[in-house]
């Protein structure tokens, strides 16, 4: 099942994507008397029951009562994660291109909620000179995970989405902590939608690609991760609790600007598109808003 968040007069509402049509969960559930979660937060609070209700709703809402996808303003796939946990150097060739050793244990760092933005949203890079892209698979937690084993870790997943761990390399390496260059406002676009686990969909075997202004820069498969999704969830949960709605970014493949001989850092007007097999694609444009551009004159 494919879920998305869209803007309404009441804020972000949950929708179910079916082709190029979207079921408005709140409207459909009220009309049909099915108590389905109308927001992402409602779903995360009771994932198993909520997913069942959404599947029941998707089976009965007729097409003429669904919304046209093109008419909607799509929000972030994960609007307000409690935690954003990122994994560094989790693709073998990316570690090599970065001039670093392949890690023996997962490297964890964080972003904050201010970095979350939607697919299609502009990202303000005012005053930043070394902005880089990082196509990533995002994993959204659906059940509380504490000290879970890798064998059962995927039972705690609500869904998967495209993400871009946008980074400013100058700020990232300004000190021994990466945080400053990672959690600039808008530096974590996620979406356009969230795909829930289902038979035949293997998140550990997905093509992942990224294009800068139409030029293919990153191409790999999630099978090349140093630590699998299940291993990451198990490792994190041994050290702190993962809660419903938390977002884990699982690392980026090779091809980032940091690893290129020519450091052609992102400039205003550039666009980066992330596409992961089965998860659609998302594009964000990097800008400097008019109000923040330097002005000439006295």
C-alpha cells in the first residue's frame, strides 16, 4: 500500500495512492463508517490496526470519489518524526570515495525535525558554498523497538521512502561533529510517498539513483549496504529506543560531490532527483530567496 500526506484546510491529511488517484482517508472513513487513521500521527500510534483499516478502506472507495493526484499539494512522507537517525558510510564504495575505512560498526548521527521538507519543495542554500546531495532509502518505524534482534527487526517497520541527506560539507567538517552541516532547514526532503511492507517488495534489493540537473550521479542497489536495514534497526535499538514515526536514513551510495575530483558544489537553480525502485521519485530545487540575496547600492 502506498500512503502520502497532502495539504487540506485542516492541515496535512493522510491519503492512499491508487494509480494517479488518491483516497482522502478522513472523508472516506467518515462516509463509510470505517474508523481509519486520518493523519500520519494517528497511523504511527497504532500501526497494525491502522494499516488494516486503511486496506479495508482502499478496497471499497470508488474511483469517482477519489482525488486527482495532480491537484494535490503533497507534504513530506514523514511530517514530524520524533527522531531522525542517519547512518554514515553505509555503502562500501561511498566509504572508499570518501577516503575512509569501511566501518566495523554503524556510524550514527542525527538531523532534527526542522530539516524535514517535501518532495518538490525549494531548499534555501543562502550563504552556503559546499552543498552536496545524498540519495538515501528512508525507513519509518511503526512499532516501538528496544533490544530487538535482526531476525525480527523488520516487523517494526511502517514503511519506506525516498530521502536526500542534503549536507553542507564545510559546516559538516568544521568540528568533530557532523550535525551543523546536516540539519540546516530543509536539508531532509522525504517522499513523495511511503510504501508499506508487502509480499514481493524487498527493501534490501532496490535500485537507488540520483540525478543532478538530469545528469546521473548516483547509481547502486540497497543490497550494497554494509549493514542491512534489519541490522541497523537491531543495532540502534540496543542503544536507545526507536519509537513509532522515527525515521532512519540508511546511508548513500557513491557519487556524491565530496568524492568527485571536480568539486562542482550545488548552486542556486540546481535540481536533484532521487529515485528508488518502487518508491517513485522526488525532486528538489536549490534556491536563494530574493529576500536573502545580496543587494548592490548604498
